[in-house]
């Protein structure tokens, strides 16, 4: 119960990595706000987990909207009284080179992947300051360090998240607020479907994965969730501004 009675918000958590993080946070004793624009999936997850006795609620929030983020933070405080943990997981991955991408897709990627993390931190950090500290976990990527063909907006957003994490860590260390990021490799979730189509589809990617990701298999969402739990807990109390590379070995040969 490493997160006993801690209050956490996990964005983009109706499915995929975010859902796994919600489940592991709850298992470790946290109270959790599920945040997503996917209302049906979010409500179903809320119902399932509440039925198991967990203290968890769903909030329909577009975290690229300042109005929605303000309401999300107010919702969490009204439900639980404070906020101790933020996991900024919401993201999109829309392939394209700079000449293939539209301005709208570029803006959407930056708004959901980067602006959302800025907004959630902006409104959650004052609550954490009043609580005496907290942990913020930003979801970055191996693409924070290495680029791939036809992923211009995505890799630019993930590079920005790495530096945003470091800047926030410096600014709020004095407040006992730790800010770290997780940098996964290929995780087999639906967010990667469009990316996989560039290489012949999901099955083709899985067949070729050993040549890209040395562990030779996709990373499971729960494997990333376990790292998020570590960063949320006091087990990582000396860590801030750190990118935790969880890429199955991709970066080892770079």
C-alpha cells in the first residue's frame, strides 16, 4: 500500500497505459480520478472499479482546455480534499512529415500532448503546495531522445515534455514537489495503430519488433504502470527531473 490515502489524477486513463496506471494506483491504496474524453469507457471503468470497493471517480475532461482543467482540479479537491499525485498521460500520435501534416494536426498534437501537461500542472501545483508536496509524472517517450520517420509532430511534442519536466522539477523542488517523466518504447495500445499502419499494420510491426526493441516483444501497459507507481511513491523520494527510460532496450545502442 505504497500510495495509501494519496489522491491521484490520471489523464487519458479510460484505456491503455492510463487505465493500467489507475488500476495499480488503486491497488497501492490511492484514491483516483479517472480523466478522459472517452465518456462511455470512463464510466464503465469507474463502475467496475467502484464495484470492487475502490475510491475512484470519472471526470470527463478535455485536458487541452483550460476551462476543463480548472474544473478537473476543482472536482478532485471537492471529492477528496487535496491532490498528491498527477500522472499526465493523455496523448495522441498522428503520423506525418512536416509537409504531410496539417496545421490543425500539429496544433492538436501539441495541445493534447504538451499544453495539457502545462495546464494540469499549473492548476494542480498550488493544491500540492498547500498539501506540503507531491509527485508529478509526465508521460514522455523514447522519442523524447530519438526521432523516427514521419512522426514530426509526435517526436517534437515528446521532446518538449522532457524539457518541461526538467524545468518544472527545478522550479518546484523547494516545495517538495517532484516531477519526473517516463519514456516508454513500443507499448501495444490502440494509440499506436495509425503509426503501425506506416509499417504494414500491427502484425507486421510485432513481427519486426525484435530488430527494433531488443527485448523482442511489446511492452505491456502494466509494466509502465509499475514505474508510475514507483515514481508516485516515496520509494523514489530522491528523484526529480529524471527521465525513466522504459524502452525495452531501444536506446541502448544509440
